[in-house]
C-alpha cells in the first residue's frame, strides 16, 4: 500500500497499519518540510514526476491500494493520484477531514483564492495574522498597507515583498489559550487562514471567536471524488485484505 501523506490523517493511518502483519505500507512525502515528523512505516520523499511517474511507481512496487491522504489543499497531487490509480488498476481511497464550519459568534468571510483573501482585508491598514503556509505569501504583496504576522514551520524561501512583516516559526498543535495570548500580544485585527479542517489547527479559530476577531478563510479546492475519514479507510482496507485472503 502507498499512502500519500503530509497530513495528520496520513500519520494516523500509517500508525494503525504499522500494527497489521497483512499490510505493507509505505508513506510518501513531497519533501516540502525540512524536518518532517517521524513516521511508523517506511517513508519515501519527493515528487513522482507527474501521473506517468506515479503509475510507474505503483507498478514497480506492486502497489495494490493507493491512499491519497494528502492535505485538503494539495489539489494537484490528489488529481494525479485519482488518475494514476485508475491507470495502474489500484484500489483508490481518498482520506480527508471535514472542512471547518462557522459556529455562533464567528465572523468569517469565505474566499476562493489567496488573492481574494488579500483583497478582502480592505484598504485600511490592519494587523493581520497569516497562517497560510509559506508558499503563497506573495499574494499579499498587493496589500502592502497591512502589517503581517506570519507563522510557518520552515523559514521563508524568498522575500514575499511585504514591507511590514514579522515571521514566527512554530509547529502545532497549539492551544486556544496560547493562540489567544499571541493574538492579544501582537494586537491582531484579523486572521487569514485556509479552511484546512481538523482538530490540530482549529485553536486559532476558537481564539479569534473569543476575541471577537474577523477571519478570512480560503475555501478548500473540490476533491476529485468521495472522501473517507481514517476509520472508514481502515474498514475498507480490512475488507480488501479479507477479500484478497478469500481470493475474491
Ligand atoms: P500539490 O500542489 O498538490 O502537489 C505538487 C506536486 O508535489 C505533485 O504534483 C507531486 O509532484 C508532489 N507531491 C505532493 N504531495 C506529494 C506526496 N505526498 N508525495 C510525493 N510527491 C508529492 O501539493 P502541495 O500543496 O504543494 O503540498 C505538498 C505536500 O505538503 C502534500 O503532500 C501535502 O499533503 C502537504 N501539505 C500541504 C499543505 C497545503 O496547504 N497545500 C499543507 C500542509 C501539508 P509530482 O507531480 O512530481 O509527482
């Protein structure tokens, strides 16, 4: 089995599968994070070289089940995975978590792209907490009037061209209390984040709600097909193994 990872769901799945003697799983990472969290199954790192490269990899490693457990915003990898699984005649499972939904007291504006998020901040200078990763920060160069507090795991690769910028490097999960303290200390007026969903990154939204702060949320891309949670995927994998043992 090949698990396309880079999410907490991929790690949870790998942890559950590592305990099974009838499954040999390998986890694949894109290689974006310099020091990724350790994994309970063997790991391979780096792109496959598009759909054709992934199909070759699936054949070369006799992969029976391809699990796409990439982050909800890794849209290209998910598209490639769905096509490659069909071409290589692999069982395909997409694992993800539900998007966050607004709760009473939330002041959310949903936008489709990072560029729209920059525009949604408005003309008046604000103090913005940006938790959108480090690869799309240049989208905010069109709104240089704001002060940006950026939190990333790895250092920035390039100058995003934001005149007033402070970068803090930290890796979640974060508590609501710590997020609230940070936003108060930095005088944050608005939070910008992707609608990644999941418990590990939700504390900042609860903190923003408690502080009455507005949030600009970038909506997630449409998945290429149906999605399961980790428990659903494990049930399907167990079923597949049972069928294989029966020779069905
Ligand atoms: P992407 O735009 O969908 O993928 C770009 C290319 O990166 C893919 O075509 C593939 O290269 C390679 N790639 C992506 N995920 C891979 C994986 N798990 N194993 C091997 N190659 C992979 O992806 P992205 O948004 O840059 O995200 C990269 C990784 O970071 C993903 O694995 C994702 O789970 C993780 N991540 C993403 C976000 C986010 O907000 N986008 C947040 C947290 C974690 P080839 O075409 O050469 O095969």
